[in-house]
C-alpha cells in the first residue's frame, strides 16, 4: 500500500499508515544521530534519518495537514540533541505527556 510507511531494521521494524498517523517527531541523540519517530495507536515506529530509503519519507510527511516542508527540513538540520514534535493529529493526546506529573 503506497500510503503506508514500512521500516525493517536489524533489531526492530514495523509499519504505520500515513492516514492514521497521530504524531511525528524527530529525535536527535547526543552523538548526532537522528531518527523520525512516528506514532499510530500503540505503534511507535523509529526510523533513522540515515536509513536506506529514508529520504522518501519527506514526500510522505508533506501530506500531513499543516506540516510544512520548511519545518521538516529545519528539524532535520537542527544539531541540538532532543525530541522535536513536528506534527500531531488534531485531538491527539500524547499519553507519555499525560503520565508526566
């Protein structure tokens, strides 16, 4: 299905439907490596930005309502470590934040 994102790595993998995606973030580690973090229901899919085929994700992400290409590029090029939430579906409640006191 062309509206699904599939990632298979040496230790983990999975698939999410772009139309069912609830949240998109970019996580950068202290060592500079970065990964896209996609949430669909109980599925958390982490795709390294350097993974083979990851450049095609840019086109998939631009169909998300309200997410600009400039925001995607700015987050990808940001050198600081941390997680940047780029997009969330309207009405989505990030459960990890809800559990934080």
